[in-house]
C-alpha cells in the first residue's frame, strides 16, 4: 500500500510539483503548531505544497462549500456529515482526536461535563463562549443542552459570547479570570494562560474528533482533486498517523491518531 | 460721458497714432448679490497708451476691470473691443492687486504661462529669459516665486501677463502694497510695456501715479461715470464735484 | 511593564537575527501595501482632481460618498471581496482568492477613498486660489488639473502617507481575502493576529513594534524626500 502510494506519487510528481493544495482548517490544529510539524513532512514526501487557511470550523465549511479549498480538516462531526451528504465532499475520514477541557480559575468537582456546567450556571460563572459557530462552540452548545440549560438567556451577564477565535477567547478568559471550553492542544500550546488551570477534564462527552474531507470535484471542478486525494490518503495512512503521534509537548501527545482503513 | 474728440486730440498731443479705443462700453449693468455695482456705465477706454480708472472704494473699479478681462459677464449692456473678432483671451491680460503666483520658480511661472499661450517648447526658454530681463528678474530665475519680495512678485506677475503678448493690459492697483522704490520699478515697467505698443488700463488710488502714467482718467462714482477727462485737466480742474472732493481728500460715498 | 520589556527583546531578537520568516513577512507587507497605494494613487489622483476642481453633475454627492468611504470597515471590504473572488462568486474563475493580488485589491479599495478625498481637498484649496488666474489665461480643464496637481505635489505626499498608513495597519480585509497562509499571504498584521490568538502576546507586540518602526521609517523617508525636493526644486 505504501509502496503503491509512493509509486503513484513518483509518477505524478512532475504534474503536481508546481501545484499546491489549499486546506480549509480549524484554528486549533494551526495554533497548536501541529501543521508546522506535520506539513513539512508531507511536502518532503510528496512534493505537494500545502497552504492552510485557519478559521473557525463554521467558516471553514462555508469556504469549502464555495469551492475555496481542496481539503477540509475540522472537528464538528455532524456538520461534516452534512457537508458530505449535500454532495460537497468525498467520504469523510477520521484523522485523530484529543479532548475538550473546561479551564478556569478553580477546579470543578463534577460527575460529567453537564454537571460541571450546571454548577457553573448556579455560581453564575462567569463563562465565556466562542459564540462563533466553530467546532468548539458547537460542542459547548451540545453540552449545555445535555445539562438542560439555555445559557443564552443570560447572555451579557455571567454568560458572555466573544464571537472570536479560540485564542482571542482564551486571552479574554485569562483577563477576566473566567471559565471557557477549549481543546487540549490549543490549551497546552497557549502561552498566555495566566492563573488559569484545567477545571474539568476526562469524560467521554468531551471527546474531540477531527475529520478530513476532500472537496468533491463534481461539486467544484476547480479543485486540485489529485492533490487532495494524496493528502487525505497520506494523513490517514501510516506515515501521516505516525507523524501526528510523534508531535508532543512536554512529553504529552497533543493529538491521538485514529484513522481507520 | 465720452468726449471722444477731446481724447483724440489728447492722443495726438501725446504723439500717439490715431487709433480707435481698445474697448467701447455701452450702458453696462452689473449686479452682485442683488446689489447694483455698475449702473448704466458707458465709456471708451484705451485710446491712448494708459487709461486710469479712479474713484472711491466701492465705486465699481475692480468689477469693471474683471468685466473687461472676461472674468465677469454684464447683466446688461455691451462690451465691444477694437479688434475684429470676439475678445480672444490672449489679447487681454490681467494683473491682480495681490499677485497670484504658482508654487514654482520665477522661471517656472513664466514657462508655464508661455506654454498656456501656445508658445512652442523650443522657444519657451529664450522667450522666458527675455521676459525676465524685461522685468529685471534675471538673477531671480531659480528663486521660488513665493519667496520673492513683494515688488519682485508684482513685477513677475506683470511680465507673466506680458508673456501673452497682449494688446491690452489690465492692472488692478498694482502698487497698492509696495514701497516707493518698488512702485517706481513697476511704473517704469508699465511705460516700457506701452513702448512696445501695449495699451494699459490701470485702476489706482494713487493720484501721483495716475498723473505720472495716465493719458486720461475715468472717474467712477457709485457705479457710474462721474467724469472722463484728459489727465492734466482732471488734476488741475476736475469737472465733477465728486472728483474734486476725492482729490481734496474729502472722500464721500 | 514586564510584557513591554519582553516585547522589545522579542522585536530586537527577530530583527537582529534577520529572521528569514520575518523578512519574508515584512517584504510581503511592503509589496502588498506599496502596490495597493500605487494603484490607489492611479485612481485616486485623477478622481480627487476631478472632485476638487471639476464642475460636473453629481460632483457633490460623489464627494460625500468618497469622504464617507474613508471610514470603510476593512472587514466589510474583505467580506465583500471574498464573496466576489470566491470560486462560487462572479470573479471566482480568476483564481485570485488567497493570493497577494487579492490583498492588494482589498487594500486599494480601502486606500483609494483616502487618496481621492485628500487630493480633492488639496486641489480645491489651490483651485480657489488660482481660479481667476486660470480664467485670465484661458486654460482648459485638463491643463488646470495638471497645474493644480503639480503645484500641490508636496501636499499630496500627505495623502499618499495617510493611504500607506491605512494599508500597512489594516488586518480585517487582508486576513479574509488572503487567508493568512504561511509563506504565501502572511503579512505583518495577520502575523500579529495569529500570534495574539496563540497567546504569544510578547511576540505579537514585538511584531507590532517592528511594524511601527517600519511605518515611522517610511514616513520619515518621504518627509525627508519632500523637504529635499522642495529645497532643490522650485518651491
């Protein structure tokens, strides 16, 4: 399989060498430094230049729908499935996961994320929401629903929507000494953590799955379909998966590869 | 109130050729902001070398000059120039009371004017140098025009007007802001221009200047001609009460 | 105070080591903003001259429009251009999205009203002063405009500087149409935005200091050129 892929790459090298693929991506994979570690390996092996546009998952999906990208790499499973079902993308593949964590000034003792949020609501937070339709924001909304709370009725009081990216929201959280939901990779590589600590972690409901989708050439004739397929095959293949596993911060892995054949 | 035979005599007296007046004004009406400025003014100007327009402030002198320069249109009456075709602009040049100079060198101002007047590029520099010499400004050629002294600025404005090779040169109080020495230089320049055949119409408050330069005086009062006489008679024996009062310093409006 | 000290050191470190990534980012910033300002002058100078000294129907409404457009929010410009340049948009086939060309276009949209409005003001003031002179000289509109622009050239550098300042400082438009792609469309401001979102505040501030120094350098250079030219040339 690897040999076959390498052969294929060698054969198509002249054709795609001067070409590039555009990846519409969520911010956490860029902010955590994963791409700086991963993409040079991919480029060296395939000769395909990669260009990353890192925006919120909602915007990334919207851009890909407009054919402004060859590959989509985000973390909002339901929205990704909808994207494929609408005919915009080729079949979705799992790539890797890490987990979401609640961060804040104090530890929250709770049995589940829903419990933790209930306690936070009772204590009147303050809680900062991305409020930007990103993958993290979507997960946060699901968790509030599981807790049976509609925090948006308190919007502007203890529940505040920043409408900004993860980094900007974390900066505000640090400044306000508040709570927020983030993914572990972004948190571990975030430099301005101030006095914040992990308030709650370690529950199946906080699993954060990343998926990769090649934008469909039927929907978007302008895409670099060959390059996209090579990238999807590579990142879900042994080389890509091993490279993801090798990316660590202070000895701890930031993402766990889990692609299946 | 034109006594043309007298003016013709005057022209002979001054040794000038008999020639028709540069401009005939008939029953000119001019209003500004609803106020009448010129009220039925008729006159013939520019038969001799220099005609002076005098009169108290607000009499309409400057507006009359602007009208002659084509900067204002009369609300009534006719302006008729001596030359056959309609007043071509390059036949008439106007020098303002406060010189308007481009933000360029002395030479640059002249080259610009020569270009506008259609002088071919290869002849511009030599013509500009002639004009500089004419205005005694040769050593100021490279000086920014707006850094010249007041007298030099007015001389530049005057030679720039001469760049048009005009038939008629209109001067609006050209020396009102100048010291006696600069005034003398401007007056010498005006006389040199007339020696080249240019006719001059000059607005001035300076009775001495009018006496030195002008052949005839058009005295305006309240938008009308109060008197139009040869200069010598005007100053010795003004015919109108208004001119007499004006000359005695009993200025009334 | 700690943050500022660290920021200064971060900035010095990047500059002194001639960090290749930084050099590329600075180079692209200058290229994009420089081209945008040049394009804006190409459009803004004649437009401003016409607005300042021309007499045509619709001049006043257009002047109001251009003045108002000086305050265009960059994000709105970026979004509008994104919708136009997107593959799904009317200009999609050009393939300009996420290229420096798109960023130049976006900044030109932001800068042109500034250049045009300031030019109009400068030309209108000069025109007021020169009007009677032009009339006695019987100059054509075109000749008048040329004279006004030439005589206003030193004042017009202010318009260029104001435009350059806006172009170098804005982030909202270029981050949308450029995509902040490393080594392709990353400029000073989008790099600052990225480092801020990474929580690397000192590095972000350090980059900000470099941008400020760059802006100061450009202003000083142009002002110096203007002063020298004014002294050497014909005032």
